[in-house]
DNA sequence: ACGCTATTGTTGAGACAGTCAACTTTTTAG
DNA sequence: CTAAAAAGTTGACTGTCTCAACAATAGCGT
C-alpha cells in the first residue's frame, strides 16, 4: 500500500468512527446532563481530584467554557471546590451526589459500548478490542513507564510471531516469502523438540502489547548445547532493552537447564541483534556467505560458553 | 478477556480517538469554512450530486441545520441546486468554485492524516491501517456487494492463517495450543512439498479482507491423489458461499493438475465444512475416534474421485 | 524585595451547532 | 380522492466553542 492509500484508509476510518462516537454520545442525551458536563464529571471521577486547567488539558476544552461548566456543576451540587495550596486554582472533587451521577453515567456508557459488542461473534470481538489497543499503542507511542514481562505464548501468538517477523524482515531487509516459510518450519521444529524441560519460548509483553520474542531448544548434533533462535523486537518497542532482556532470559534458562553452551545463527545485516549478542558475551565462531530469501547474506554463527 | 475488560478497552479507545479526531478537525479551522460546511462540501463532492435529505442521513445532521447550511453555501457560490424530478427537493451539486474548495479541503485533510502517518515506522503504519480496516469491517459488517477473489498469500499471511485458525478453533471448539502447533507443522509441510505445479494455497479475499483460505498438496503414500487441507472461513464472512468457492477451486486445480482423487481429513464437529464437502461430492471413507488438542474428537476421512 | 513573565481562572461578546416544533409543498399509498 | 408520509423552510431557543480582555497569584532571576 502506498502512502496515498493509507491516507485514504485513515480518512475513511475517521469518518466512519466519527459516526460511531456520535452514536455513542447520543445515549448521553437521555440523561439530564449535557455532553460536556458529563465529560467533566467523568474526568474528575476518574482522577478523584483535579484543577480546572488539568481538565482543560485532558478534555481539550477552552478555559472559559470550563469555568462556566464548573460553576454550573457546582450549582447543581455535583462538584465541590476546595481551595488548594495554589491560591489561583481550586481543587475540584465530586460531592457524594456527583459521585452517584458519575457512576450512573459510567453505567450508561458501559451499556452503550456493550450494545456494540454483544452482536459480535467472539473472534470478532477479540479482533475489535485488539485492533483498538493496537491503534492506541501506535498513535500514542509506547507507554513510558510500562512494565515488561516475559511469558509463554497465548493461543494465536505463534502464528502472530510468524506473521510479524515475515512482514518485518520483508520491510526492513527486503527478504521474500521464503523467509516466512522458513520460520514456519523453525517454529514447527520448536514444537517437535521432545523434552519440554530443555526448551522454552518467551513473549516479551510490554504494557500488555506483544513487543518481541525469543526461543531456545537443544541444538542438533551437539551435546549439552542450546540453540537460541528467532530473537525479535517490534520496531515500535525498540530502545527499551527488550532484546537484551530476552537474550538474558535464554542464557539464564540454558544455564539452569544444564546446558554448557549456547549457539545461534544470525545475519550480519541484523546489527542491533549482533550488538546484543556481543554485549551478552557471545563470540563470533564462523561466517558464511549465502543466498537466501532473495538476498545475498552473510550468515554468522555465534556461541557462548556457560563455563 | 471478559466483557467488562472489552467494554473498558472500547471506552478508553473512544476517548482516545475522540481526541485524535478533534486534532484532525482543528486543521479545518484554518480554512474560512466552518466544520459542518466543510463536511457538507465534502459529502456532495464525493457523491457528485445529492439531495439535502441524503446529506442529513449521511452526516447525521438535523434537517433544519442542513437547510440553513445549504443556503449559506449557495450564497457563497459553492453550491448550485437544480430542481429535480421530485419537486419537493433540489439536486445539489458543487459549482466550479465549490469543486475547487472541495479539492482544497481534501488536500488539507490529506495533509493532516499524513502528519499522523509519517512519523511511524513502516510496520506500524501497516498495522495502523490494517487495524482501522478491521474495526470498520467488524462494526459495519461485511459489505453486501463485495467481490470475492481467490489469490496466493501475501507476506505475513501464512502466519496470520495459523494465528486465526488457532484462535478460531480454540474459541469455537475449545481446542488448546497443541492445535496451533499442529497447523504450524502442516503449513511447514505445505512449504516442504517439492513440486510447485502439484500444490496450491488460496486466500479468499472478500472486499479486501482476508475471509478464509484453503490449500492442496500431493497426498503422502498415494499416487495421483491430492490432499485438501486447512479449509477455513472467518466467522464474520460465513454464509457468503466462500467455503464452497474455496473447495471448488481446489477440485478444479486438482483435476487440471492431473490428480485422480482428492482426499481430506476433518472432524465431525465441524458441521458446516462437512456440508460443503458433501455438496461438492466427497464421500465419507472412514471414521476414527481420537483425543487431540485437549478434546475427544471423531476424525473423518473423505474422498472425491475425479473420474 | 523587586519587577517581569507565566499560569490560573473569570467574564463578555459573538459565531456556530444542534434540537424542537410548526408549517408548506409535493409524493405516495390505500 | 383523501390521508399519511416525506422534503424542505423557518423561528425560537439552548448549548458549544472561540476570542479577547482582565484580575489574581506564582515563580524566577537579579
């Protein structure tokens, strides 16, 4: 897809979703509170207490409008404004009545959202929320303080890893479909490795998003040697030390599982991966030129002794 | 994820995207035209000619408001209203000046969308538009008059097929992760089959969305016999005859490739697939109970002679 | 302490958006 | 032919959003 197509798709989606949001907001009109009032109540309820300027920031509203809104809601008894340390601004909080309204509005919005979700089959529902999380993650960028966890794959994620890496190396390295088929075989080999205690596959989960993965299994033809494979980190989550964490986990696991050595095969064009291997203590054993996936490559064998 | 989580995710996304749309609409405020005027110009430009009531429908606007908007735009010389067959309504069309404005507004909106897309890495951009298309497809339902095409897989789609089917049969049949690993092997086997002329994999593309797939390859140990595998149709696209089309294509291909027989293995709990095989002329050869993917299953071997 | 600047909130004026109801004209259905 | 429905117009009104001027306070550097 070209940029022009992407722009057209995005604009079509914006028009479409403007209508969806409009539909959901219509539900609000049954309540005696105006849309902006409801949004303010919701925002204060979520934060427990704030100032007017924070609300303006969060809701992208005008200060003047906010001032009037706060007065109206205070008159209605939903809001109390206690003077704070800064004498220019008041700390706004919901009164008990306001809190009740907050809960009511929340319940109504939940019901509206539920009405959109219930007619969907389970797979579509899963898809829908995944797509929403994805859009939010991409446009907002990675959460700065997100937590990184390594976990085994959920159902559907092996296929996802194949798809992501096939696509990623096609875009970044120009590799063709042969690569996707190769890694399909490689993941099948991981499955075929007999002893579960000697192999492991980890998904890097950053703030709930799949950010990368790695696996390790016994090397063929070599005793007490582990083979590290398929290290990858999503472009959107690079620079957060995820690759390093994944490799470190494989080394830790290999040592604990009784391996004496970890080997891996990579291509020299994958520079950031190579830096991670080097930093972890791997050493280059052998290089070999080859032609694969429609590209001229320089394959590298690296190894790490676990003393 | 439970329904409660899904609702929370959806509402978070709605709040998030309300702000994105707000950002994009701010770009409009630089032009001398108000937002609703711009939307009307855009809608007429897209349709070439319409009536006021169709615009109300399309833009979810009030008739009264539309009436005034049409007058204002006519006064500004952007709009001409020719009387139509129905004397109650006018056919609205853009004047040459209106068309210029339409193009200008479009260019400005394109630029705004482009500003959101350019900072993204290529994979994220691909993801973003795919997620947008997905949301639109799910919430709007399948396009009624969409065209169905069968095509070879694009890069990333083999992995996607594995992920989708792993997830689908987990949700619909309760099968566990073993199934996903099995089909990873099966797709790897497809790749390993040597002669390209004797195998084929088709993606069912319905209005640009991946709606299902199937493949065929030489059966092991049986001469001139083809094995049909991995028929599946996305839940959202069922009832459109896609499964039947896929099976028919495999039969057509097998006959053309010189096969004398097509065999397949399926489970009796997959009722809709069985109906398709029956309707195509397959006959049940053998049944066999087995325990796989965490479920008690009844495997079925079907065969079709190509005379 | 002093002045300068930025931030926070208030207020008035006005344009625009959205709703509701009454009304005319025309079409359609029975 | 009549009644009901649909398309569009108009007036009245409320709510939303923006702009600009203004006051009070906070923070900063000298």
